[in-house]
């Protein structure tokens, strides 16, 4: 004789296991890179994980984020924080008049452009400047346009 219910999985145990398995999606979500604007760091077709904005903290200069743009989501680097002045002077990016060291840029933009005032937003640029449509075209991105911080740990 067997005890009632022996060999069956409790629906509560199954629901708990499912909730535990899906819990990381509350903080992380996969992102497929589209385009060449972040090369060589991120290539077209790469898949990375991104922290949702509520757990990523405030964006910091140098971080890579998914941002909402007029043409849809894009992956760009934060180069200037709110209330700063950005300009391109003979190929050098300047933030509040100081040249920004950008070791991640292997394809710089030549010439001069700007200045741009960030106001309450973040100035976002692609690392592959000649191939990037970014804050130079659509302006600074406010906090509600920041959709997630890209985790650069390892590709998926």
C-alpha cells in the first residue's frame, strides 16, 4: 500500500521551481546587437545580457547602455552625463572643454562638430563613429530613455 499522493509533484513545488528559474529575467534580459556602430567591442549579431534600468543604477560615463531612439532601441556608450557640454574638435571629443580619453574608439570621427548641451540627458555615441547614428543626430537621452545597461562580461 502507498500513501496518497506519493510519486506526484506538488503544484506548489512546480510553481516555486518555475519562479526560481525565471527570477533572473526580472533583472537581466538578452539583447541582440544590430548594426556596426559599436564595433569592435560589439559586432552585428552578438547576443549580450543587459541589466534592467531599475537594478543597474544611474548611468556612468564609459558604460554601454540600450537606449530608446526615434528609430527604436540602440546600443551606445555614455560619453557625457547630464548638464554638460560636448563638442568634437579636430577629431577629439571634448566634454566641458576637456579632451576625453577614448581607448575603445578604433574608428574615430574626423573634423569638428557641435557643441551640444546635454541638459537633463546623457550624450550617447557609438564606438565606430563613422557608422553610428547617435546623440549627434537625435540629442541627449533622458533617464526614461535608458532601457538597460549592457553586461560586457562574455558573449552568449
